[in-house]
């Protein structure tokens, strides 16, 4: 029943010559190729015939569906309702908010014709929906009694990106975008932070096992048209940062442009305050790059499309029968316990199946052979540590698998946090900063003082490719010298190379 | 606690002068206006600034979400997996299937520009995805072992329609589209029928309480590129038909155009057989037009966003307190029993609230006043019969409400079936046929023999506006004379004016 794989040699899945290869997986040192291999070879997604668009295959979509459900639960639990707004938006809407048009105009797709008819006014395909939603909100909001207005939509959006990578940056992607309207600045700010921490951070850390740093974006990195943008930054397996979700306090910018006004309780007509916030299929890329290892994906159990895979092992027909009985029983008890389980009855050697499901990151493998059937037991193997095999009595399987899934979820989080801590540095001067950013093998987050000057930020980026990921919400006491210019600084920033 | 409404007068919700009007609702005789009023005044949807596109508001979207969940369960239970394919499709793909391009080219939206760049090959926005999915399937299907391939996608699609109506026909709409690949013609046909009956018919009848007739479309009404199209036809409250879902056996047409081939077990390379099938937000229109009455919507309990609304009744503060205690208890017990419940504590008169929730079609109203609080009881009022008030002890509320919801679900179905039966006629000759189709007050389905000639079908349509909705799966024995031309006919058809 032992696995047949030797992952350490060359990073390939199968090194044994007599075993059919499952898939070749690039060495993790070539992180970009390793990432692409994982996406395509595990059948999470495929390339499409349309530039920059991907096809999300059933295994990837099942992961996304689990993520959607758990994030949607949190969005609703905090008082938001779902709605749906049009895919197309009239050109004139884009131009209403000055910063917004500047940020998005270069990357919108234009519908100019329908059937054989040229459209009088071209429509753009939503890259985000502040404009069309703002237009509707202006009609729905009349009085302070209509506020707050707390809506979210699950939708596809399109941004014509120059360089695309599956999940991380695609021309079309799936996401949710929340859009809220408030009576006061304080309420809008409270909403922005509620979403950032209670919805997104809680979701990313508890469901995706991805530890994140919550913080404020610098002016140059904020959303086009926002007053303040907050983000959650995660460290990927190569030490780069992935902005995993964003929450924007839009101030009165969009309310002013789209005329969202209300009569307050004092009788005065006032301009409202709005927020918007989004999280996308990009998070799938985060799951891959945070948890994946040399053998393939490692799915966080809470969102894994398959949480446990049963691999039956037999040689003779009479063995198959005894094994099948126990497999059916175990599968039934796991399903009854709410575990997403699958039995792999393909006519392939066990070692091939082990590698197949390891590549796909299934958290728990359950091996059931003739001796197991005889003894009324099964063997559990966690994806996080193949050597940690556990023999379990048939009656205890559901309970033990559930416990093991929780354990694996925690392990993935702990390992990711440990990795991030080990790759987080403090730079006291610019030389140290540059050295850290140039060291590919130790690449990570560099924390340092920043003077707040956009020119400094731009130079650091030009010289090291590192950007300010965020100013963490938890700032140290006091102040220091800007890591670049040495001027007195009160802002503590996290720098990193980023996706 | 009595209602304050008199629906019979003029079809308005509130006729009492001293009561604040909730909304004016058009008389049901003006069915088109009544429909539009229901859509907009119940806040199911709103008009958008984009031609032919609607905004689905939270109340409408919650209904759609419930529908999606229940339909998705059935799609998965029958072995299908969800995936996601690109919104944009290259122009060349449209032209590959001759009938398909003819059917869809006039109504597709074209993306010709991105940012400032003119696209070398324009992309069309999917009106349906057979083409791009066919292209992917050709790559994924190699061997008979890869079959059947059973995928579904939930997506938005765009069809540039001349005349639009909210939910029924909109430029953009939401739907699911299933696309499957099979080894044999028989398997493709079995899949087509499985989806039609076990998935769609079961969903429409059990969840939406809409009785449907399952049947084959005539050649002129079938999907562009299909071998055979089957549909489910429902009768609306004005006697017109709504095609509520369709299932297509595509034969080898798309497989041939997109090169979906497989090596069979006999070693031969064969062309595959495919199906596709879809159901959309159009079904929301069906729910409105089948169940709505002079007081507003009537939501089928299984999909109702709010299944029970609690209306507290009080005058003095000390009354409010006692009522609030019981309201909280009842709300808690209903929620624990899985009932979607809401308490309406607005500072409005009870009669206003009754009308408000009747208009929105909430199946059960729960009235709780001071005397009820004292006696530990509540009053249940079904939306289907306001006079049928039921006083229920507090301990029994959850059980009784659940039972009442099931009863209302059945009542809605029974009433719709009764209505359809009463409006279904048999025409023995064309004069009778014409008379029936001309009688607006009795308009309905007319069953008759049809010779199978498209010319006859076209003339009937030109002369009466009636189309063949389908040839029901259950055909009578024997044959008769075509209702139009009198020639011997073996096909029994259902004719109706349709949406």
C-alpha cells in the first residue's frame, strides 16, 4: 500500500520508471512554469481561443463554487443583499468620475455594433460597476430612511490587460462587487473596515488558510476614484505578494458624480457616502501559490472540491468484492457526515492514483486493501504529510476524517504563516532594502519606514520592482527615517514584489 | 386585525381613502401593464440605462437565487458538473455551423475595440455557447473513455432583441446552459429527455408550481443547429404560452462543425453526439404570470424570498413590549425550522403592511397583536385565501407554518393546472380554431391535428398569431385531419399565442 513516488528527485511527480507517469510538473524553482503546470495539469482551467480569457474546468469551478458559498454567507450575514446590474454601460457614464475614467478607459472592451446595426453610443463592458450602480442608486435613494443601502453582485467583468496569467490576471474574470451607500462618512468608513476584516480577512484566513496583512494602500496604488483603498496582502510561495481582496471608501466622489443625494432627518438634502469592495477568481491563484508544493496542489479542506479520496486496492476478483463492501460503507458514512468524498475505481495501479490525487491536492487519501477489509479498518494519509499514515477502525472513519480535515486546514494556515514570518524582514537602510529585494532565494516582504512621498515610492519601484503593498493597520509607535530618502517618516510600510 | 383592502374594486390594492396607498396596480385585464407594474412595483427589477437590459433588484435576485439552487441541485444530482467558458467568442466560430449563424448572427453584440485598439478579429458576446464549448470539447474528448462529458454553466448571455420586456425577453439575461457529449445517438437522446423531464419539468412543477406540457418543437421553431428541440410549455394567466425551458438533441451537427471526435472501443474514430439545454431568468416572468392575481404576486413557497412575514400590531408602548416578546419567539422558532421569515416593525398601519406583503406575494402572513400575546397565539393568513385565517398556539407555529407553506405550494399548482385545463380546447376544424384564437377572454391552448407541413404552420401563424408550441410527448392513438388543410395527419399539436 506504500506510495510509489519520490518527489524529491527533480520535483517530478513520478520518478519510478515502471510506473506510468501521471504528469510532469515543473520544478518549483521555476515558479511561473510550476504555477502554469498546476493550473493546466490538474484541470483547474484551460487556455481558451480568446486572448487572455481562460476556461474554468469543473475541478477549478467546484473550488470557486465552494469559495463563493462561504464568502456569500459572510456577505449576507453582515446585512448585504445580492442584486444584478447590466453587463454593458453607456460610454457617457465612464466619463463622469475623472479619476475613474483615467484608470479604466485604457482597459475597457467596447461594444460598437449589434447585429448589423452600429450603435449610436458605444457601450463598454463593465470592468467594475460603480458607474451604472451609482446611476441606479441615485434613483433609489431619496431619504435617510433608505440608508444604508447594502448590495452586492456576483458577476463577470472584463479588463483588457496586456499580460495575462490564468486566475491571477485574465481579460474576463469572475468576482463579487459590493456597493453601499451611507448617511455619514463614519458609517462608510465602518463599512469599509467591516468588509475588509470581518468578511474578507476572516474568509481568506479561515476558509482558504491564507494569512493576510490588512492595510491601507498608498495614493498611487488606490482604486481609481476612491478616497481610501484598503487591501489584504498575502505572501505567495515564491515570496511575492498577492493583493487578495480590496475594500474602498469612495468618500463622496461617486455620489457627487452620479448625484446620489438624500434628504436627511434635519430636512437638508445631502450628498451620500459610498463604498465598494471586491474579491475575485484571483483568490484561486492565491490558493495554488500559497499551498502548492513539489507534488502539486494542496487544497484547503474547507473549500476542497474533493476532501477525501478512497483508493481501493485489490488483485483478485474475490478481494475486490470484500474491498468494495468496505469502500461503499466508508463512502456512505463519510457522505452522511458531510465529507465530500470520491472513490477511484479506475483500472490503474494504486501508485498512479496516489500521484493523481496528490497532484490535485485532495487533503485526505483513504487506502482500503484486502487486509483492511478483513480487519475492518482503513488507512488515512494526509496530503500534508504522506509519512503520517493512520490506521483507523471502520466505525471511527467519519469522525477521524473530519478531525483530520480540520487538522490539515490548520496545518496549511500555520505553514503559510510560518513561511511568511520567515520571509518578512525589516530594512533599516536602502542598501539593506535593495539586497533583500535582489535575493531571489529569500525574497519576501520588507517592512520599513516611508516618508509618504509618491516620488520616493516611484523610485523604489523603478530601482527594485518592489511596491508598497500596504501600510498595515497595526502601525508601530513613534517614527523613523524613510528607507529611501532618510527623511522623518511616520508611516510603516510593507514592500514586496507583487503579482 | 382585519385587512383593510377591497381588491375587487378597480383592481387597486387599497381602496379605502383613509389608508395610505401602497401602490397602484393596473387592472389584470390590461395584462401587459399589470405584468409591468408587478415587476417594477414589487421591486423585483428596474429599468436600466442600457437599452433592453434590466436591473434585477434584491427581491427579484433572491427569488432567482432560490431557483438557481434548486435547479442546480437537480443538474448535479443527474451527474453534471459546472464549469465556466469565456463571454467573448471569435467571429470565425459563429460561422462554422450554417444554421446556427443564420439564427444568431442578426442578434449578437460585437466587441470591436479594446482600450484604443481596434481588434483584428471582432469578438461576439455569447448569445449561447455551443461554439466556444464545442471548440474546447474537441480538445478534451479523445477516447470513448472520456464520454459522456456532462457539463453545465451558469452565465449571462446577450441577444439583441428588437422588443424587450423585463424577465421575458431582455438583451442580457441570466441562465444555465448545459452542454454534453455522447458516444451514441441513443445516449444523446436519453440525455435530452432526462434533462427535459427529470430536471426541468420536475423543477418547474415542484418548485415553481407551474404545470407544463413537454413536447417536441416543429422544425421551424427548433434551435438553430439542432436535430430536435424539446420544450416545456406553460400557460400564463392571460392564456398565452411561455416556453419555459428547452432541451436540444444537437445530433452530430456541432460535433462535425467543431471536430469533436473520439476513438471508440473498436478502434474507429467517430464523430460524437451532443446536446445542449437551457433555462433562464425568463422563468421569473413565468412565476409572475402564472400565479399573480389582482392583489399582486403570489410566490411559490419553495422559492419565495420571504416565506412568512410577521406583522406586529400594537397601540400603546406596553402592548408593543408584550407583542415583541412573542414576535421574537415565533421568528426564532420559524428560523430554526428553516422558514425564511421577516418581521415588519415599520411605523405604519397594519393594513398598509398587509397590502405591502400581499403585493410582494409572501405566502404566509402572521399577525400578532396584544390579545394574541396574552393568549400565547398567533393568526396565520395564507396569501392564497385571506379569509382562511387560522389561530394557532405559539408552540405549534413552526409546524403549522411549514404545513401551510406546503399546502399553498400545492394550491398554486392545482389552481394553475385547473386554469390550464379550463382554457385548453380541441379544434376540429379551422373555423373553430380561429374563433378560439380570436376570443381574448377565453384565450388558451388549442389542440388539433397538424399535417406536419411548415407551410400550413406558417399560414396558421399569419392568420391567427398562434404558433405550434409543441407536439406533446403523449400523442393520441391514430390520426385525423389537419386543422388547417384537412390532409391526413398523425401529429397532435398544441397551438397558442406565445410570449
